[in-house]
C-alpha cells in the first residue's frame, strides 16, 4: 500500500502543476528554492513527506540546465526526508534529442539524464512523447511514456477534415503519423528528404502520397526553431496543398520561432502545454492541456492501477 499522495512542483511550469492538482483535488506541496550568490541552488521541503507517495512535476524549459539541477536536488531532498516513493513527472524530458552517438567523441546525454535521475533517488519517471521511444530503455527504473497525440486527434476529429492529408516531415516520422491516421481515418503522405553532400543538411526532394488539392497537416513530436517545419510547409504548397496546419506535442519554440511561424504560410499550429509559452504567443496557436492525462496517470500510479488503459 502506497503512502499519502503528495504532489510538488519545480519552478519550470507551475501553471501545469496547479492544473494537475486541481483535477486531483490535491493541494500543491510546500517547498521553496534558494538561489545563492554563487548560483548554487538549495531546495527545502516545507512539510512532512515521511513514507509519502510523492510526485514532483518539472518539465524542460528555459533555463533548462538550472531546471534540471533543481529537479535533481528536489528529488535528493525528498529522499533525505524519507519519502516512501518518488516519481519524477517530466512532461518534456531534457536533452531528449541527444539519444545517439552520431558524431565522434560526444555524450549520449539522454542516457546520462536517465542515470542522474536514478542516482538522485527517483523511483519512477512519467514523461510524454520521447523524441526516440528507445530512450525509455536508458532507464533502469520504471518509465511511463504517455502520448500526446490522442489529445490533438480529439480536436481534429471535432473539425471538418474531410479533404485533409496527414504529412510526415521525413520517413522517420511516418510511424508517428500512422498513429494519427489510425484515429482520424485520414490518408498519409511522406516528404522524401535527400542529402546530396555529407556537409549539407537534408532537403525535401519528393512527396510520397497525394497532397494536391488537399489541406495538409504536418505532424511532429516537437518544434524548436521552426525552420524545418516552415520548409516542409513551403514544399507542400509547391506540390499543390490548399493549406498547411502543424500538429505537434512539444512547443520548444526557441529563438525567433514565433516570428518565423507568424510570417510563414502555416495557418495554424496545434500543440500541448508540456512546455510553458513564457510570453511567446501567436494568433495561429491552439494550445491543448495535458493536465487531465497527467492527473489520470498520477492517480493510477498511486492506486497501483494500469497505465495502459490511458492509451485506449
């Protein structure tokens, strides 16, 4: 039998943590962070957690590295305070794109993050839409890998998508787009990218499937600078697409991404709130909450119930 349910939040996304607590009818745990003049962090837990089933919510958002350290220090503080079980709820996992050694003498940093979380004292991790699903195997503790696409599909199915095609930005995204296709009954297309020189990045060369005279929805797991997404949208327009919408889980939106998307031909961006927008906003954005899904996952984990029910 698990101890009393307690939910704490780091400073990366307090709005999401509060929304999750509201859905669970749970108070947010009391803690505070001190940032010293030498930039070191101290996290103090301000209530008793002995024997408790504790969930700490912290996503990857700027400043990413400080947020990561805050999470690790919080987990260690909870461990030292004799928490019964500690689950790190990380909607967007930091360094998730560093999942392979594709250059000489580099770190597979996603694996390092997994080791750090376990070393700090996490007993379990809950995350969403890892860039590469095999990252789940980097952990030696249980990882519940939630999926954001059903939330987006639910919105799409409530709109007119009768003349629409789902598009994968490259062959690697085809499996993800297939999940959308299964739930929407829409056809798929894939942008065939080619790299003609080892020193150049891949460029769109062909389209596999039919987009002419159709409304296109580009599907991805995350958007950072927006450059690749906008290039894909331009390519689809050249191939005769009537309009382009983007659907993705994680809105990283770094640098000038918002301005680029505003100036692009993309008509709408649909994504979830795994990452706070922090003042980044466009009239093209439709933001969907993951609070219900994470609240259900936390409740099921606490009660010892199946998480797989959430995927049906």
